[in-house]
C-alpha cells in the first residue's frame, strides 16, 4: 500500500521566504518528528536522515538517503528518500498569490517493511502540521 497526501498551506510572507525554508534540506528534516538526526552534504544538498519509526519490525533508526532530484528556484523542489524500510517522495511548489504565498505539498510514502504505510497513514497529517508550524515560525521571524 502506498500513502499519498497533498496539503496546501497559505502564508502571509513573500515567496522568497517560503522558498528559503522549503528548499533547505536541513530545515525540512528538522520539521519531521521521526527524524532523530541528519547529516547534510553541503556540496550536493543530499541528506541522510536517521528515522525512528515505532513499528515492531524496525528496532533501531532507519537510514534514509535523501536528495533533491528536481529544483526550479524559487518555485519548485522535489526530493526522494530511499532506505531499506521506505521510499518517500516530496514535492513542494511555491505559488505567489495576492500578497500571500501558497505552498503546495505532495508526499508519497511506499513502505518496504510491514507497518510503515500504516504508521504514515495515521501520522502523515501530523508531520505536515509540524512542517507548517516550522515554516510559519521561520517566515514570521523574517517579517
């Protein structure tokens, strides 16, 4: 089973501020509660997430290798994360609106271990709320 989620956020901030956050692999990783730690290769922007999933078959953190596979600054970024327990794809589209900025987020999670999809089906909305809160704090501090 594959979990797919699409959410749209609205911010009272310029598109550049939203882009500065969402295009940064470390800021994206910081917003995800199951990412215990991460390393970012500053040269490539690739990141390694160490993810702890509270499911029976995953006893320790899963190493998820992520990389941006498509970038169209300051409008669009797509990343892919791969590991032995899951594959995640995230797409973020920044859209200027009348005095605001819309951020369209699309995520697909494919589990490779039983329980991964069930976990994300139950928790992906909360993870997206974490992302929205982190982004709101970041763009408010720039205002």
